[in-house]
């Protein structure tokens, strides 16, 4: 299990990444104490909570008063469920039960959940998710300040405390369905971002050091433990053209990581989310480099994958150019951003403000 986790982390530190299509957003696996009906019903509700948090990008979704009327029968949204062995990396503290011994895998109906979200007017975080670069800095009273994860890249022996921390961080990010990478901590990183600049959350230095990774944003998380065991820290992030800073503290490190990840992701994903609307905007989407029917079919398939699009029809075709009539819930700007972040479209007018409702892109094969 540990070897697989370390391989996964090393795979994720490859530079030059882009936004990522995230699958499995409509299912969740939760720990339960037994296979009785009471535990199973609570497990379905816990799984529904996890799925709605992943889909909306907001950990406070279940507290919405608009959602309450739709939760009287959580089983009504279930497509399938099964009991599985509880993974070793799932702590008993992840469950409301004192001694969970089973894993309940719940797969929900996509159409039913999508309808619930729209009826309750909850935000939607599209499955083409932003990918973030994460710098984690710890101040340890014994070894001093250092980047967590650096040992994985540069040493053959790995501190067990760092490994445990990264496993919990990975689990917290995966539970939110948010892709991320760690820095490579090579010589270029060492020169661009010395540990003191990182610890002091020097925003310009962090931004400059993060540029090479070409992610949708970056996070710098620093923390230390006081003599009484309290965990204190701060995080700084940049995404969607915004920088945000916040402090946190916890009585211990039992829940501080999940709490901190929820807090910062709730804020960071707002720039990538939208509220579904009953009225959609009809837009004309002009696309070039369509030289075959298979290319047209690929474009159509890609457009239908974007949650912001309600419908798409061919408006005209001539030469290597097609024009699609698109109904998009989020409007022109959100559609344009979604197309670019898919990695399959290049905006021909990225630096030009247009007053009409036509967007022009090149199809990237």
C-alpha cells in the first residue's frame, strides 16, 4: 500500500500539467460498523454527502436549507451499493462509528443527482477540474523548517511522519475530487524558492517558483505544533486571478488537515464553479481545424462532456471550419474558460474583447 502511494505521488510531480478530467464523482466508499439496515442507511447518507461535496466544490453543501427537502429518502438516488473490505488507509476516525469494519461502496444515479443539484440551486464544479500545485512547509522543533515531500524526491529513506502526513493529505484531496501535484524539489525549485521565503509566504516568490508547473493555481501551507500540542499555521493560495490568505489552529492534528483542506478548497474552487440557471444563453461557437468527420465527431463528444453546456447543434460547416449553436448555463466567459481548460481548444481571440456572442477556437488534435 505504501509503495503504491509513493509511486502515485512521484507520478504526480511531473511538470507541465493542465486541468484534469476527474472520474468517479458520483460514487463514494464510506466505513460502517456492520451490515445492518440502520448502519447501511447512515452509510448511504454519508456517501451522498461526500458525492455532493465533490460535485459542488463546497464542504458546507449539506448545511444548505435548500437541500433539506430532497434528503428525506437518500436511497432514492442510489444506483447500486456493495460491501467491500475497508482499505488500510481509511482510519476508523473517518467514520461516525467507533469501530467500522466494513466499507460501503455507493454508486448514485448521475441523472438523479444532477436533477437534485439543479432543483436545490447548488453550485456545480465541472468534472474538468483545476489542478493545483501544493507546497507544504513544516516547522519541526527537532529538525527545523523543511518542505514535506522533499525526501520522496531526493532520498531513498523517507520519514514516516511525512509519509503519514502525505497519505492523509492525499486522502483529503481525493475525497474532494481535486487533482494536485507536489513540486519536484530539484535544483531549480531550490534556487527559486528557499525555505525561508516559502515559510514567510512570500507571494511573488511562490508565484514565480510555481510558474514552471503550469497548473491552474498553487497552494502554500505552513504549520507548526506548540508545546501544548496545538497545531497552528497559515495558507496562501492563488487561483482564478485571486490570492487568498488565512490562518488556522486546531487542538491537535487529528482533524486539522481535513479541516484546513476543506477550508482552502471551498474558497479556491469558487472561481471554477457556477450556479445552474433555468435560462440558458445561446452562443455561436466557431471552431477551426476540423478536417474530417472523425474530427467533427471528436469535437461533438468533447463539447457534450462539459457540464456548462445544455445542448449543442451544428449551425454551419465550410472547409475546415464549423459553427456550433451552443446553449450554455454559465454564459460566454465560463464556456470559454471550460473550453480552454479542457486542453482541446485554443482561443483565437484570447486577448480581444468581443461584443457579440460568437467565440472562435482552434481544435487541438
